[in-house]
C-alpha cells in the first residue's frame, strides 16, 4: 500500500513539474523514469519482506504499536533518507532553495510510503485479530 501511495505521489509531483515548471518544453518522455523504478520497486518489496515484517512483528508483540518506539524511528528514518536522496539529486548551481525543495519532496515521499505501509499493517493486524 505504501508503495502504491508513494508512486501516486511521485506521479503527482512529476505532473506538477512537467505542467507548471517546464510547460514550454513540451511533453517529456517518462519511459526512463518508469524503467528506473522497476529495481526500486523490487528493492522496496524485498525490504518490506525481510526488514519491515520482522520489525512489525516485534513491535506488535510488545503491544506498543504506535508508541514512542515506532514514531521516532520512522521519523528519523524518513529525515535521514530524505537528506540522503536530496543530497544525491541536488544540483548546487541551483542554490539552497533547490536543496530544500528536493528535501521536502523526498521527505513527503517517504512519509507517504511509511504511513501507507504502517497503516496497512495495522489494518491487517486488526482484521486478523478480529477473525
């Protein structure tokens, strides 16, 4: 669920940039971006299977699902990931505003991703617990 939400957010941001900021350049071909996303999607699914699910089982067994353990860890993970990716895609010649914009976009991307994942896992736990 988080992957679907974050890819939807990516499409929204891509539409904004191609429609608003680069409107005079015509339609940009997004084929390369979608080909590039295939390994990202595979890596995200593997990460969820081998890291997120064991982590989720440990937290849900302790009973503190959305307690102080989960929110700070996910928040810190989102901030650090957003900083890393913003630094990778940042072009210094466009200034610090470009860096801040890149950070905010990637931070929102990660927040949407993790919120979708964690809320889906919470929903699945509630469904499994009531059956």
